[in-house]
């Protein structure tokens, strides 16, 4: 293939590591004429009925078994799985998926324990960690006060939810999360931060926020380089929080 000199500056620009996140914007939308019938059509997906996974989702927990999960320490899954939900086994450790994910859409449902016990961070605490390190807080925040960046649906330690859409403990609550992983260059320097959009019980609570770094407790978050794909993690914070109907759609890299 011959490359005309006219295109050289663009090609050199695309080769720069820092340009990675801009490439799809530059070439994606504008490479097709408007309304071109030859433009590839999106794949067909059966959206399922309300509450059920779409046909292209990876079902991580649908019935009563934990085949898609293990403990963070590598042991077989020890949390309870019965009656259509998973329950944190306090003190057993965090649960992770056997598969790894990068950019994704995640749906799950959770319920805080009844009767409610403890106050603030001690009340039904768990957490949904994308890539084992970026936490959307799970907490009973129904008529229960804690620090804003640590309540239910907060990006823990970084962004309080826009509103508190919590349901009462014992009731099933939904999270729908769109996550884009951070990008690092070849020497491990951050090129673009992780981003998250979160709906809590169908209410928008995180609007495409740019994460400051990996979740940390009591200190500012910061990034350190990690693989492009890592497991989803559910946190054991010592409370018998329940989860059900967990599914993931992998998103195309952009
Ligand atoms: Mg937590």
C-alpha cells in the first residue's frame, strides 16, 4: 500500500500513544456518507421482558448456582446461593467473577438486610467493584445518614449520587451501570480516566463521571496501571446483603 504525503501528518498523529482515546471520534462517525445503506447495521438483540437479561448478556447470576464466581483468594465461592439470590457470608471474603471484563454495561439487584442494624457505614454495607477496584457503594441509605460520598450509589470516596433513590431495607433495588475502563499508555501512564454512569432504581445518579482513581478508604484515590480486563467483585463488608439477577454486557472498545 502506498501512503500519500498528504496523509502522513494524520498517520503520525494516530501513532502517538496519547491519541488512542481520540481515534474513534476522528474516524468513526465521519467515515460513512450520511444515510449510507452500506453502513453495517447494529447486531439484533432480544431485549427480553422487564427484569430479564438481553440476549447478548453474560448472565453472572440468574438462578441458584455460583458457577461464574469464586472467592477473591482463589477458593471456591462460599457465599450462600439459594432462593434465587446470593447472600454475603460475612467474614468469608470478597466474591469475584471467574471471567474478566473491561468496558461494560452491568445490571444487578441487591437488598439490604432486615431488620436494619447499625448506623452509617455499618448499615448493610457491601459494594460493587468494577475491575476489582472501582466501587459503586451498596449501603442501606434509606432514612439513614452517612457521609455523602459513601452512601448508596456513591462512587465511593469520590462522587455522591445526584439524588438518594434508596428503597427500604429488605426491598430489592436495582443498579444499572455503564463503565468505561481507564486507558494507560505503554509505560503505564494514565491516558484517560475510568468513567461511570449509574442508575439507581431507574433514576440517574451518576452522569458520566470521570473517576479520580481506584477506590480508597480515607484517602484520595489514585490510579495505578492494571490489565485491560479484570473480574467484577462483590464486597464482603461483614453484612448479609443479598444480590440477584446479575448480568453484564461487554461493550465494544472505543
Ligand atoms: Mg462498600
